């Protein structure tokens, strides 16, 4: 019975390894071939988008391929993903560079060719919640049985992080040497650090929602609760009706959910509660927000670059530590006040006495660079330097 449980995984593993070996015998690695791959989205977005944009600006003779397919855990979704993996196997075997932004299952089933450089542009900034090998033994993490069969986070040539501060944590999470973890910056933050984008984004907001021009925007971005790609619903811990009653004259409340969460939110009314996806991408939503409320989301790293107030609503902190845990003691780490009751949060918002020094210090600690040039720096370090040395 135990082997039957692992039969689908082992079958895919054997298939991928067989195909990969055959392709390696028949096709060489193409020196100008670059693949961008993700199962987080069906389109180019986030860190991959900004690295691709910087690459295109080089106007080099590159052969670029996109390997995007959002994984759906249904039976049909799994079958379709197997066919996608067959296509992916060919590109993994023949690309000189592969950029990914998350866990990427087919990559862990093969023995990477030495001519191929794999770059992990991890989707979460900084190091906040534990992940990867750091969660072994936790309910959230992979089991030891799974690790024996799938060598997760293997075959990375480099992992790109925001600062030297987090290198030890990523080395643990990816089980890789610290020297291969490069603190070059988070590509998507290039958008936040380009001054003209805030004006353009607010113009877009007021064009679509003119009544928001007189309101301050609170962004609520809770973390993903669940495991892997399985959808979870918004766990409502804040009393939203109390927020509406107390704050609707001065504020608007924008809800931004993790891409793995069920995106349906029943309370939306477009008078106080809003959900701006898909009209605005994540960086745009950060730019138009005056204040962020979250629990354990790594979005705090990106948002800290704006130097704006951050508050934390954490009613299930003890349970979350048991399930997943953090790289730093939560209460000492977060750059803002922590609340567990809606009444306390409302009073803090109504007073409007927001301190941002802690947020700015947080950004300084977790970003080696704050110059809006992370994507270009990655291209220069990973690709251009290799081209120049031949």
C-alpha cells in the first residue's frame, strides 16, 4: 500500500529521467537559449518578468522560451501537467540558462548538464517564514519519505536573494553552499524604486475608481494558509464590519490574496472593500497603498522599500509557529505594531500616529541595494559576465 501511494511520483520520475537522458544524447545545449519557467502562473510575471525585460534590453541574439503552466491539483490538472513536463524536459536539457521563481518539480528529477545554469529567483523577498529544508519535521514541510524520492531544491547553480543577511537561511532552505547564493536584489522591486511609476499607477487608479481620490488606501495582504499549491480560503480573523463602520469615511480597504488562495471574497462592495486584481499587478497595488496590514506575508520586504507604515494582525501566532515557524523571533523581527483584536487595530488607525523609522531600518537590513537595478545586475552577473569570458 505504501508503494502504491508513491507510484504516480515514481512513474513520472522514471519517465522524465528516461526522456531527459535520450534528449541529452541527441541534442546539445544551445549557448544562446534561455528558458523562463514557473508553475505559479500561466504567464510571465513577477521576478521572471523583470529579468526577462532586462534581458530584452540587451538586444542580444537570445533564443527565449517560456515554460508557464499553473498547476491544478485535480486529476485532469495533474494529467495535463504531465504532458507539460514532457515539453519542459526537452527545454531543461537544451537550455544554457533556466530561470525559475519557486519550487519546480521537473528540475528535481534530473541530473543537470554542466553546461546549463539554473537560477532560482525565489518569489518571496527576504527570509521570514521557513520553507524548503528548513521545514522538515513541520506539518507545512516535506516529509522525509518525499525527500528520498524527490531531491527538492536541487540543481540550482545560483539563488538570488535581497541581502547578505539572509544567505544562511536560504543556504539551509535550499541545502546549497552559501557561495552560490548571491545578494543581488529582488527583480520586481525595480518597479517600486522607479519614481515615475507611483504617479502613473495613481492616475490609473483614479481613472478606474475616481471616488478613491479622497481616500487613504489600506492594503490587507494575509499570508497563504495551506500546503503547496492546494487552494485555501481567506481565513477571516479581522472583524471587517467593524473596520467598515469605523473607517469608511477616511479609508478604503484593498484585499490582496496570495496567488495560491481562493480569490473569491464575499465582503467586496467597491465602497469600502476592494480587490484590484487583475487590473493591477502586485507592485502597483503596493505603490498606491498608504499602509499595509498583514500577518506573516513576505510582502513586508517589498513594502518596506516604500518607507510606509506596516501593522501586523496575528491571532494565531502560536499555531503558525508550530506549523511552519520563522527564521527570526516574530515579535522582535516585524517592523510595526502587532495586534490580535480588531478594536486595537481600529484605534491605532484612527489615531494615525504612525512611526516609520523601524520600517526604514528593516529595509536597510534586508536589501544590500535599493537602486532599482536588481534585474540588470542579475543579467550582468549571470549571463553577460559569462559571455565576456567566453
